[in-house]
């Protein structure tokens, strides 16, 4: 999967004074994520003077990410860089769908079925998926999770569907 940035100068929606569009947009995206993290942690206690609390780490990482995003954006303004790469929705779409499937199906279907199903749904995110290999790896990871979570870590997770246990 080799998606390289577009090297030829084409039409860009960004102004001409942006010399490195990929760095500029990436910096803005990082600052948006940092702003979301700072907003989400705004009602958590901590990080007022020397008091530490539940909001200390999210705010510290949010501020750090905000600063790094700003630095990357400035790099995109002052140095030349590659144009924006083409964005493909397939990967993020199927990964998000796999996460939602796992979250919805873990209680009624159990870890074994929901884990394997979510792994195979996430494998749809790439056009280079070899299905026999994906099934073998999915089965091995499901067995590993079925041993790790309930037995090694002692987490109360259902392994199989409710209707099979009764």
C-alpha cells in the first residue's frame, strides 16, 4: 500500500503563502484534536496550581499537542513540502465499523464471536487483504484474547453468546 503525496503542482484550495500544504493541514488537524481534548477535560478536577487530579494528564497532553501542532503548522508555512495526499475513506470507515461492531456485540455474542467478527470487518479496510491469512490471524488473536482477558487478567467478559451458555 504505497500512497505517496501528489508531487505535481496542481490546483490547491490553500493560499499560495502555504509552502508545505501537508504540514500545514496536519498541524491544524493536531491543534483541532488538542482543542477537543482540552474542551473534553475542562470539567475534570486538577491542574490548578499544584493540585493534581483526573484532568491533569489530559490537559498537559492537550497543551503539548496544541504546541506541537502549532509548530508543525508554522513549518508548513515557512518551508516547502509535499502537496496533500489523496485521502481514502475505506480504511477509517471499516476500522470505525469494526470498533462499533465490537462495542455493540460483546455482551450478547461474547468475546469469541465479536472479536473475530470485528477483526474480519477491519480487514475489509484494505484492498490488499489475503482472506485465508486474515482468517488464520483472526482465529489466533481471538484465542489469545479469550485466554488473556478472562483468565490471565481476570476480567469478567463473556466468552460465548448467552444462548449457548444456558
